[in-house]
């Protein structure tokens, strides 16, 4: 299959997986709130965020293994492909054991550090331990996902990943409706992880992506060293990213309470989904970018990166404009009106989402070029700066302080550095990357701002909550779609999309 065909297949599967995530997000909150109190729901969200830190044990090795396998996949009988699979598998097994032991015995100390009330502490320890077991299973079987990724079967990777929230949703309803309470959520964690991990292993075997019997080679110390050097840098990046993602809810919980944590979890959900949806395009394309790097196709890489970068920027602007306009009404009908926050906060979070989407393109390019250099420290210092600034600002102005801290740190740390690195990589001026390639999306945002700001006033003209949501969606969605197709996308991207679409119709 051609690169374009594989890319479309990967993006389509990623968007299907995102649809599953949307269904999970739409249904999991009302299901949980139907059977749990607000404090129990806030506790559950906090535990999921805390457990995400267990992924730091990966030390960047999964991403490093997948990237190195791309270097060797074109010559599977050369020995390097097989030996790196063995090396990556051994590391995954060791990491799974570390996660299980550390999570199981460290859970009481973690819960104590967050000053959880005594009546919630016991169940919190219980669930955090089972979350550790869940992450341990995922880590142990992660090598099979790396093999699929390296062989451009991103579609299978994301489809098996989508099984986790889908099965989790079914099991959540089952255990809570059966009266098993918070303790029964352990089944909703562990069973999807086992099924998804086993599925990736079966896919690798079925597609015959493993080397032949005579092609296996024992990994050398030099190969382990190559993996650890690249993994070390990726670990620092992932550590900073984990802190940036997870610390927001933790800061809100610590400074504003479990009730505020519930509001944050619900009101940010649509923006999280936008980020996941938009970045699927670049997240799929980066596999093909890596192959272009290995094969020395630099001019084609420069063209495709610029197109994907502008497509990502345009999609994110159009999407966050709609979400910022409809979010208060969506939360009111989806969960509870009291969990919706002010539209101004939605605009701030929209800016954060846009910055996260466009900088994701730069970060992935640098990481897959294997020339990480200073990026390893940028994420680390941004994470520290954000935590310090957000803790101070949230105590003064609440949610606004957390979001303002996220914007300032994203621009001053990650944004400035990655734009300069991308400009140097493609030998273009910094202004080209930071303005010329982004000006269409910025102008689109300026044009959509009046619609976003007036969405609440227009929606209030109708009485019913669902009607308000529909009016706000149309008021912001129609101009956003028109602006995306006519302003946000550059001419060559529009022409190529039209040409590809006509080819499919023929």
C-alpha cells in the first residue's frame, strides 16, 4: 500500500478511536455521577491522574525502541531488527515488574501525601494498587505496539488502544449498577488492559512482523546503550509532559478542593478531545516522516511537514472555537449545570489547546530526528515553572491562574525553543515557522472570536437546554467550518485534498 493509503488508513483508525474516546467521555461522567458522589467522582479522576505518573517508569524506552526499529525494518533479516526486538522486550518486562512493585507498596504513601480524607483513604489505596497492576500489564506487552508502529500499522495500534476505554465503559456501568461501588472499578481497569495487550501481540504474530527463526540475534550491549541514550532523552520529555498534563488537576485539588477537581475534569473534557482528535493527523504522519528521514528524502519531508503543520493549526483553531462557544451548554446537559465554568475560561483553555497542538508537531519532529539535545531540558524546566507559577496563581484567581500559567509557560519554554529548532532543521527563517506557516490559523481565530464571544448571548434567546446547545453549535460551527476551508488551509493543501478526494471517487 502507498504511503498516502497507509496514512489515510492510520488517520481514519485514529479518528475512529477518538470517536470511541468521545463516547467514553460523554457517557462515563454521567454514569459515574449517577452512582458516585461528587467527592467520589473527584477522587476517581485524581487517582487516574496520579496513576499516569507510573508511565514515567518507561524512561522513554518504548518510543526509543519504536523509533530505532524504523531504522532496521527495511532489512528484517539483517539481525539488528530482531536483536532490538529482544532488547525492547526485555526492558518492557523489567519495567512492568517495577511498576507493579512500586505501585503496590507505594500507594499508601501517595494517598497520604494528597491529604485524602480518612473515609476515602482506604478505597483510594485499593484502587491505586489495581491501577498499578493495570499499567504493569500494559508496560510488559508494550513491545508489540512498538513493532506495529515501526511497520506503519498505526491503525492497529490505536484500534487496540481504543478497546481500553470502550471495555472500561461497559465494565464501569456493569460494576456500578451491580452495587459494587468504587471497589468494583478495579475490574474496569484490569480487564481492558489484558485484552488490548493480548490483541497487539496476536496482530504482530498474524501479520508475520516478527523475524524468521534463523534471523534472531542476541542483543549486544551497544544496542542496549543506543536504546537507553535515546530513551533517556525521551524520558525527560515525557516526564515534563506528564507533569504538565497531570499536575493541573492535582494543583486544583490541592488548592481548591475535590469539588473544583470535578469541575475541572468535566469542563476541560471537550478541549482534551479536541487535542486528541487534531493531533491524530500529525501523530500518524510522524511515522512516515521518520521513514523519510531514514531514507534521506529531505525535500519531501520539508513539504509534508509544513502541510501537516498548517493542517494541524487550522483544525485546532476551528475546533477550539466551536468548543469554547458550546462548552457551558454542553456541560449543563451532559453532566450538571453547576459543573460548567465561565466562557472566558473556555477561551483561555482554547489558547492552551492550540499551543499544545502546534508545538506537538515540533516536538515529535525533533524526537524522531534523534537529535533531541536541549529539548530534554526544556520540558523539564517548563514543568517546574508551570507548577510553581500555577500553585501561586491558582491561590489568587483560581482556574484563571492555572490556565494563564499554562499559556505563559507553553510560549516561553516549549514554543520558543521548538520553533527555533524546526527552523534550523529545515534551514528556513524563524519567522517562517512562527508566523508565515501559522498566520492563516491566527487570522482564522481573529475572525471567529466574535462568534465565540456572542455564542452565550445568542443561545440564551431559546429556553430549552438542548436547544441552547444546538443554537450555540450552529452559531459557532458554521463559520468555523467555512473559515477552516477558505482561510485556515493554504492553497496547495486544499488542491491536494481535492485531488485525492476526486481520485477516491473515481
